[in-house]
């Protein structure tokens, strides 16, 4: 898996996609300027992969190509992971993310650490 810029404190901010075809493929829609992926190879990019298409040209060629590759019974490419959903608990003021394990959703600390807006000090 190619991982650019992420570390253990930021992995929950990244998306990972995987080539599902039994051959190497060039995906021109992958940021920043297209990527060649071997069979089963993954690439990880900052943010939600879908948001990268918001900057595409007026004809939306990148988004349409991505949708064509992912939107079929046997997709060419899949989203293996997207950024965690960050939520604020209205009672505790703590920021938590959703975790899924064995089919059960739980709220856990974000990859970047624990945060409570009511206990946070400002400044360095």
C-alpha cells in the first residue's frame, strides 16, 4: 500500500482505494495526476477520495470515470477505507470517531488523540 504523508496520528484522515482487477491498470482519476496500480495494489490519499473530484473540469470526466470503475457488480476499483466520521458528544464535548468491529459500531478517540472542547486549553 502506498501511503503518502500519513503517520499513526493521522491515518484516520485518509482514504484507501484498491485495484480489484487481475491486471495492472492506470487510473487517470486518482489524485494527484493519475496512478498505475498493480492487481490488488492499494493507494492512500489525504481526505475523502470523492472530494478530489470536486476540483475536476467542467465535464466531470474524472468523477464519471471513477463512478464507472466502482459502480458495477464486479468493480474495477473499491474504496477500502475512507476518513473516519468525527462527531462531538453534546454532553461531554468530546470529539469521537465511529469504529466498526465484528459488526458493532462504537465511539472511540480519533487517531490524532483525545479532545474535549470544554477541557481544552488554548495556546501552546
